[in-house]
DNA sequence: GCGATCGTCAACCAGATGGTTGAATATGGG
DNA sequence: CCCATATTCAACCATCTGGTTGACGATCGC
C-alpha cells in the first residue's frame, strides 16, 4: 500500500474508525475515553487509532500518562479533491453531513 | 461490512480500482478494454469491477458478448458529503483534481 | 456448426486485517 | 514505595483480500 490515498480510504472504510473521527470532531480525547463507548477491547481501539494516525487523519500527543488524540482534517483534502472530480460539484451541504452523522451514530457500530 | 460507506471507501482504497474509475471518466468501456493497460489477469480485473459494481460506483450492462462498464458518480455523493463535514475545504478545485489524476496515472499502479 | 473472443467461476495461495488475551511499560497519587 | 491508571506490545486466531491458473458458458463471424 504505497499511495497515500490507499491509506486514507482504507482507514475510512471501517465504521469504528469513522465513528472515532466523528467523536474527535467534538474535541480532542484520550485513548481510554475514545474506547469507552465501544464494546471491543482497549487494545483494538489502540490499533484503530494507530491506523488513523498512520493515514494522517489524526495526530497523537502524549502528555504524562495520557495520549491525546486530535483530528487532522487536512488529511482528507487530497481524498476529497480526488472524489469531487467524479461528480457534479454541488455546494458543500453541512445539513446533509449532520444527517449522515446521526445515521452513523444511531446505527449499530459493532454488532447488533 | 454492512454500512454502504464501508463498501464505498473500501472500493476506493485500491489503486487499481481508482485507476479504473479514472479511465471510466473518459467513456464507458468493455471489461477487456478496461483490463488492457494493467499487467494483471483479466479475472483479477473482473473481480475489481465486481467490487466497484457492488459499491455502486459503476454499473455493468451486457450487450451481446460485451459487458459495458459505466461510471456511476452519484455513489460518491454520500461519501463526499461525509468527508466534507470534517473540514472547511476550499471550493472544489478542478485543477487540483487534474494534478491528482496525473499523479495516479504516472505512478506505477501494479508493481514497480 | 466451428473456432475465436468475451467474461466469469472455482479452487487455490500468500499476506493483510480486525479482533482477542495476557504480559509489559510508563506515569501519577498518596 | 506501592498501587492504580493509561497505553502498548506480542502472540495468536479467523476471516477478508488480491492475485493466480484452468475450466467453463455465451456469443459473434464466417
């Protein structure tokens, strides 16, 4: 997996990771707090965060015991630009985004 | 893999598949013609096209012996909307898109 | 009808992915 | 110093992925 877009899209292909990104939209979070709402182990979430960090979608900074996770929205720009080339570029619609976020957050993320 | 966005992003995570989409931007193509520029087998390309079709990114219509592949850019809209929520991205820049396409097309897609 | 062309299917393989558990490494608090 | 907290590491496992090859079913041209 050499092209940066490979890593970006692969990272976005997992619902747990997309959920994490949505959570980080609100505010920076510690790893443990990121993991709290999920049913999987902390180690699994740690791996997911590693994937997101490798893709440049988040950054992580350790302060004391706590590793803080921060959204890096710039990493989405290349992917966004790539995708936009394929459609009729309607203006960005944040209301639609809110709807999708709600859909994501209300749909079962782990296993029903 | 249940959420539609899973399939969309997973399909986009492969450079061969992104290349195919770029090719279909130009015009509809038969499976054999899609496969021509790649070094992998026809069966492999057939699988890639299946993945793209499952994700709704292309449609396929068989006319006679030939199966025509058509880009379905609408399928990118949900993914695009989802992504756009993460940043204030500058207005869509088609020149930038061209640059990325060129990068994709000039960078080795199979194995250097 | 026959042979060539178009495309998929099936079986197989190596390697990546997503999860688990248990041990290990810091760091902070009292 | 000791214990609890925060996070990762290592080993392991099942499943998915992306590729191969060879056989197969359709369809076209003649």
